[in-house]
C-alpha cells in the first residue's frame, strides 16, 4: 500500500515514510491510495479475536511495509497493561439499541490514548526503516492530545516531544496533567491564544524550510503526533472494527446497520469511522456532533466551510476548533482523489477562511454524514438526563454527542441501533459535570472529583487522582509568535 499527498497525487511514499514525516512537505496530508475492504467472512472471523488480534488485522492492511512481527510487537506493547482491562474500547449498553463506546480507560482518560499508545511504537519502527535521525514530535493540543502524546512518547528512545496548549483553553485537570509530565525528553508550553493559533503555528513550523535545515544540521527531523499523522488515524479505525465485533457479541440488532455519533473537533475520530465503513463495517449514518463552534455542522448541511466566525470557549474544550485538519482527507476523497480540486479549496481556506464544495461533493457528503450541534446548556441538560435515566455518567464532550443523537432521533425517527462515542472520563471535567448535576462546585479538581464520587457512586480514575501534589515541572506561558523560539531553545538550535 502506497500513500499519496492530498495536495499532490503524484507523490507516493510507503506507510513508514508517511508516519515518519507526519505531514507532506507540500502541506498536504498523507492518505492511502485505496481503502482495503474486509469480506463478510473476514469480518465475522474478527468477532472471535481479542482487541490485539483485531488491531493486527486492520493495521496489516494499511501498513504493508511493516512485517507481521513488527506489528505484533507494536500492538502488544501498546494495548497490554496500560488500559484498565483487556479490551481498551469496551461497549456499554444503556438500553436495547443504544450503546456507548467507552474510549477513556487508558492512562490519560481520553480517547487519544487508543492512538497515542501505539503511534510512538509505529514511529520508532518507521524511523528505523527510513533511516531518519532523532525525531522531534511537535504537538498542538486542545487539551487531551497533548497529555496522551506526552504519555506515549515520554522517554521513548530517539525522540523529543514538545507540546503547545492554549493557556486559557483547557480544563484545570488537563493543564495539571501536562504540567506534571515526567520524562527527560519532554517540553510543555502554554501559549496566549486559542487552539487554532497553536495548530497554525505548528503547521507553519513544519513547512518552514530554513528551520527544517537548522534541525537537519543537528541530525534531527520533525514529525507530528496530531491526527494529521496517518499513524494516529489508523489505530482509530481499529476500534470501529472492534465495535462491530462487540455489538455482534452483545446480540445487537444490526439488520439495518448501526449509526455512530461522534463528538468532533479535528475530524480525526469520525474520519476513522468513515474508513471503517468503507472497509465493510455496516455503519449506516455517521453523525457528526459539534459544540457551539459548529463550523462542521454548517459544512455538512450546506457545503460551505467558513471559519470566519467568533471562536467560543465551551465546556467541551477538546472540540473548540474552527479549522478541522482531517476534513482535508475527506474533501480529497469525495472530490474523486483530485489533488487539484483539494489544493484549490485549501488555498481558498488559507486566503479567505472559507470555501464551498461542488454540489456533487455535497451530495456524497450527505449520503454518509449527518450533523448537528449542542450548546453548553443542552450538553449540561443531557448529562443530567442520562444520569437520572440510565445511571450513566458522561463527560461534557460525550454529552454533546448524546444531545445531538437525541435531536437526530426526534428529527428523523431513525431508531436503529446507535452507538455514541464516549471520548473522555467525566473526571477530567469535574466542574462542568458537577454543575450539570446541580451541585455547588467550589474547590480544586481533586475536591470536585471526591464530590462527584460521593454523589454518583462512580470511581475517579487513579491516573487523575495520583496527580494530587505532583511536582509542577512546566508552568511557562509564551506568545504564539514565540513557538519557534521555544523549540530552538529546547533543542539548542
Ligand atoms: C480530541 C477530542 C475530541 C475530538 O476528536 P477529533 O478527532 O479531533 O474530532 C472529542 N472529545 C474529546 C474528549 C477529545 O479529547
């Protein structure tokens, strides 16, 4: 399997090259030249396997230049011991036909762990294969990616990791998770600005030739742990394949397929669901759920992507995004894998902040995707409603998706089996969750967590509670314009 760039179909690299580089030098994203498909029999066979077996079956279709032995080693190391149980992506049934896919049982309590426990291992193999030097991972984070990447890369040989987060755009617990990160090869820096400022800064640095040369002179090269890296996306396809297997095992009604509802920011998670569908998993509708930063809702409903709008800081910060990087991969695919059409749209986006896709692309989009959004208040009501109705406690991001699902069913009457993707532990966002349950929430994150435990009878993850009293290693905040300088200082350039 070869990989093209979404801005240059003529460019053709191996999976290892795509993962080692992270982003194509032309500014495009690497994308597999075709989508492999499981036959029905192959899919059924996966039902009998454990998560590791399913992961190997999916990865081996995409990472064809990795040996079976290499994949086996990477996958086993990623998913053994670091998650709360043998299945890193367990299914929880709320009632017949309505499920939650829980993706937050890893070391940092958000779904990013599913990919970021594996990516460093895939990357280390990739760098060996491609003969690269010391790899510097640059991350822009809206909160969860940063910590998950830090955990994944901490003290991984041959790597340095530098994380930038919007200083006022993450929850207290998220900030504390990053500021207390252990490891000799890690750097964390808050910036004044929002996530898009951080992401734009990182993208600029990636394509800065002069800076790249300074780095190369020291025997180092950049790569990315954001979902622009294919090595981040491919592990996410696995849990949708595994989801199908778990639904089968639970005896769910799949006679007309099943819907998935995904709380969406950078469009990585839901794009993985789209790939799983193309691979043969019987997903019916892909329901894209946004918070008040509803640029994707408008795009999917009208075909116009327009980031020229106010940026809202919401109670679901990991979805406070106006430029969804991975949408570029979908736009490219739906435009008939046309690098020309996609490049024009992306250059319009950077020039004017908006673009419109053709009627044909819009139709293709609507054939698979539905979209809606929830305000903070609606999400909050949803937390309360699901807790009182099902005894199910969810975080603010998941609540956006559950709220959108409710509206979707009211609007369409589509009541087939549905799975809402649960992307973070409620204990990462205690103040908003407590407020939703109508409880006074003074005190720090730990006091709030204890309060939430007492109130709901659920247990806070040890990974979060153990941060209490941990040493603050990184509390610096810099201007967004200084990101390059931060990197230069850290690496001695
Ligand atoms: C990252 C994140 C999202 C958004 O996922 P994308 O792949 O960026 O669309 C949603 N919820 C949580 C908790 C997250 O950390």
